[in-house]
């Protein structure tokens, strides 16, 4: 099993903290913005991993049953990225989404390069792909279609605030 690195941002003086409760509020407000826009997505596509929880929440709030994910790696630490975003297996079945209305969801458009890569890939299939993020930063190369909040701070999401759990000493397999 490959374990992802946990980015510890506790040393950063300025951080945006998103609690689980505020995440619920953010998801509903972002869903309302999307619904009010007139865009009616047929499928929600999460950018994994950060977009998985926001995408699931939005799919419920918008009443959409069809959801999928695309795996992309870019950030390796708080201020450290790979040279370019990289698509990871398993790959999204792009044949089944040709010509569909897609809502591409991520947690944040930081540099925007991951979102740009995914939107380009999906639009090449003829899909009407629009983007939704909880947060957008001013440095993003993509201005997402739907944004809950804008900030230039490092964001601490409730699902990544703590390091991964480890087996306890009392575990029978330890």
C-alpha cells in the first residue's frame, strides 16, 4: 500500500481553517449557487483525493446519482509540488461521458493547473465540463465556474487536518 504524505501546516501563521460543520454549510451554499446558475450537470467528477468529499456532498445536494473520479497527483507538501500534475490509474472512463454535462469538483483551485488539466481532458471528449471548488486562489490559472470562497492562505480541510491513523500496539496484526 502506498501511503500519501501528510502536509503539516501547523507552522504556518496564517491558515484558513475549514471545520466539518462549515464544510456542510459551504457544500449547501455552493450547490445552491450551481442550481441557481441554470447549469444542470448530469455527472459529478471528483478530482481525487481532495475533491472526493466535496464532490460527494455536492452530488447529494444537487440530487445527482452519477458520480466518478479522476486521480491526479500534484502537491507533495505544503509548498512543494511535482513539476506538473500527473494523471494516475485507474483512469476515468472518458467514453461514457462524451457529450455529457459534467461538474468537475475539487477542494481548491490553488495554482489551477490540476483543474486545467482535467477540464481540458474532459472537454476533448465533447463534454460540457464546468468546475466547482470550495476555495479559489488568486494565482489560479483557471477561474472556476463555481466558487464558495476565495483566499490566498493555506487551507486546512477537516479531512486532511490530522495525519493518517496507524495500527495500535494492541492490534492483532501489529
